[in-house]
C-alpha cells in the first residue's frame, strides 16, 4: 500500500494525550482504514508499538489493557503476540500479531 502521495493528519479526542508508543498500531490501522474507506469495527481495541521494520513490539501492562477493554464492552483485540493473555478472556477474541503485515491481514478479515 503506497500512501506517500497522501497527506495524513492525526487528531485525537480532546483531553486524550498520546505519550507512549502503544498507540502506533492503532494509528496505522486508522490510516489504513481511511485510505481504504472502510471503517474499523467499533468493538475492536488495538494497541502495540510498531518498529521501523514492521515488527509489532509488546507494550507495558498489555494483558491488563485487554482485561480493561473487555470490561468496557470491547469484544475483539488486535495486540502484540507477547501481550496476548495466556488463558482466554470470556467474551474477548484476541488476535495476536508479530508483524505489521499480520495486522493488516487480520484487519482485512474483520
């Protein structure tokens, strides 16, 4: 996917501060969503750090983030494989990814 000829503007909701790399994967998913003119599911939570070579790195407190998301009604989570919970969370489908290409493929299937 080539977006080098596109202007990309990122805006977060008032009061929200992005001061950690865990928003990398969600930001890229939003850009892909806009580029393809296809909305992301409302029940999907996404987090993960994205390296320059496309690897998806874990973030601090990843499993706790998934549990919190489930409490708030999210039913799907796209997360770094290292942050995936060891046992299933009731009502939550966790999609673990290791590379950006894996994440993009998973988004296509949603």
